[in-house]
């Protein structure tokens, strides 16, 4: 049976309580450098792509094995597994889109049985990270594109899509979705969203049920 609805979630600080780049930076011994770039990005001094490139450059030389190590340190947000299971049980497709890294999102997607996922790819050469990403950057616009593409593939109209996120990068996909939910959101995201929740993703369950019966 084809899905009736589509749920798309951001990953870092939405589907997971961890931030992938911070886990990798700690393993690489570059936590403070990455935090400094993040602070400049938050202050509006860098756009997302520039901050991504600068932060990934800090990871140069990290052994590839660190990717598995970091992936094992990812922690699901409370209620995440329950939300995905409930959405699937109701005949929804569930997807994750991330400005983080596919090497960390793919194991998560497999664990949760997600239908789609998309994220940036860290380049690996000679078993170490090169400090670069490969392919197009998954940024704010790409997150909206992913939601639209997946809805198109499934034949699910945009009115029957739900987007959940916490950051500025999530605003465009949230605007495109039929229903938008801020999760532990930054003030601008809370202001723009149809609903705002925090603490547990299970709080989205009644909102999804309402969307399904609308
Ligand atoms: Mg996030």
C-alpha cells in the first residue's frame, strides 16, 4: 500500500539529541575550533555552506573508523522511535534530511527503518577524512527540495506532508509542508511553525493524528 502521508524530520537536535559535527569534532580533538565556527554562524557572520565547509575542514585527518565511532555515540531524542513506529503503523512514509553527514545519518535511518534520508557526504581518502564534503551541499533550500521530491515520488500531495525541525535551515521545508512543527525550536522557528513542542517527539503524535483525519 502506498503511503498516505509523509513525515520529514531534521536530524541534529530534532530526531537526535546529539549534533553529529560536535561528536566528530570531539573525536578529532577539534571541539573548540568547531564550536568557534558554529558561534560565528549563529551570529550571522557565515552562511550555512561556508560554516559547513569551515567545520568539515576541522575534521581533516580524522581516521575513517571515527565515523563509526561517532555514529555509535548518536542518541535518539526521547519519543523518536515511538513517533516513527506510530507514523509507519498509520501508513505514513518517514524521512530524515540533515545538514549533517550521511555517514552518521545512514545507520540511524537503517535502525529506524526510514523510507528516505539525505545528508552531506564527508569525503574519505586513504581511510582518513579529507576535510571536504562531496557533492551538492544539503542546506536550507536542499531540505525543502528533498521534501518536495519525496512527496512527488510517493504521490503524496504537499498538504499531506509534515515537517519537524529546530533550526533556521528547517524553515523552508517547514513552510512547504502542509503542517510544520518546531521541536525545541529556535525562536524564529517557533514563530514560523504551526505548532511548537519540546522534550519528547511523542508530543507530535496527536498532531499527526489530527493531520491524518483532516
Ligand atoms: Mg537541527
